[in-house]
C-alpha cells in the first residue's frame, strides 16, 4: 500500500515518522539533494547521501544534525526499510526507496538519465509505486547528446575570442555550473568564475570531483584581460554591475528552458544552450515504464500533461498535488 501522504509540510510517511524534502521544519527530514527547494533549514534531524555532504552543508549549515548513508545502505525507520540510491541530478542527489512487507515505493526526487561526470549516474529501481517529478513533462522537451551541446559551447567561445569579447555563461550555481565546467576545454583560454560558483566548485573538489582549474573573477578583475576568457556566473548576475570589468561580452544561458523558441530573448541573453539536470520527456516516459510500477504519482512541474499521457498508455497515474506550472530551476 502506498505509504506517503501530502501534508502542510510536504510529503510524509507518517507511520515511519519522516518527511521527504519537507517545506518547513519537521522532526526527521529525508533529503534527496542540496537545492534550496529540497533542503529546508531548521529540521531537527536529516538523512542524506554521504556523497553530497559538502554541498549540503552550504544549505543546512555546519550545525545541522545529518545522518549520512552510503548509496544502497538500508536504514530502519519504525518498520520501514529505507535506502538512498543515485538520482543522477547533481552531486549527492538521491532517490528514496521505501519498503515495508514486500511493498516498494520509490520517491525519485529530481533525476536525469543523461551521463554527467560530476555525479553518480542514475540507478533504475523496480517498485510497485513510483513518485516522479515532471519539471519538463511536455513532449517538446527533448535533450540532445551532451557532447553535441559542448561542441556548440566551444564553437561559440572560439567565435567570441576571434571578436575579442568575453564569453559569459549563466548557469545555476549548484550542479549546472560544474557540469558546464566539465564540458569545457581549458586549453582554449582562462576560465573565470563568480564567487558563488567558485565556492561551490571548491566543495565539489572537496568531494573528489576533478573539475578543471578556475580563477575567481572578482579577485582578478582589475588586472585581467577577459577577451579570451569564459566566465561562469549565476543567472542573478545578468544585467548587474558585476559584469562591467569583463568589458564587451557575449552572454549565454545553459538551461532546459532554452528548448522553447524565444526563450533567449525572454531571458535577455545572446545564446541559449539546451542543457538540463532533469529528465526530458523521453527520459521520464522510459524511466516510469522501466520501474514496472503499478501506480505512478506525479508532482513538481507539468503534472497534468504527464498524467494524461501515462493514462493513455494504460498506467495508473495520478497527480500527487495540485501544482501544474513548471518550476524555475533547470
């Protein structure tokens, strides 16, 4: 029997005494990953994957009580056998496998099935009930191979160098920026970073991820020539004075939302690279089918279209909550 219920603080296994990615302070929180909309400060106890501890501390603080487990390690919570398994979303991201009396439920959190050298690959889990995100739950969202995207990035960077202008890529600080960095060719020129990106890079390196060398832009801005450089910055830096020392720039945004025509114009950038840390439409459909789940609960994004398509395919799908608009992180 499906053991989860939506409460005011988010999804909970009340008999087990824990919440999954709660939206407010609870006694015990099981955290799928360190993005701020999943890792809420102020809970009494946390359970999380060991791989992500250094980035998780940036969200929860050094004083948070966090029980760390290896992927696949089983913890008993009031008769529920709980384990965390790789979600492939960002460093330390996890799916939550919950088993009781032979019935298995998997809460996927955010996940992607594309290869990513900055985190452990997605692990498919068989189950009776599956809770899936639907951030990009529309057929238009289909990702190209990562290698092709990074070829486009390098070509764009080279053309900017020839025009003697800096190349600025806006990317989410945790996960996306590091994935972009791993796809760059450091021999092409210097790679600079915003201080927020540089701090997260430091924590990835602490976790054993061998990122290319980067230079903090703020510390070198007065004495550096940025015309050959590529600069990684958070989207919040767009249109601010932070960019002034870089001189003439060409700007780009790395995001799954760039798949939609006109997205570049709406986000005020010169170039869009379709790169997401979430599953695309085929990734969602293939993963859901492969779990063998008898029932599928859909949340977090384009819920209604995904539920409708799953039902057409004969899958017992239902919305987990009334949230149908796409979320903003990508």
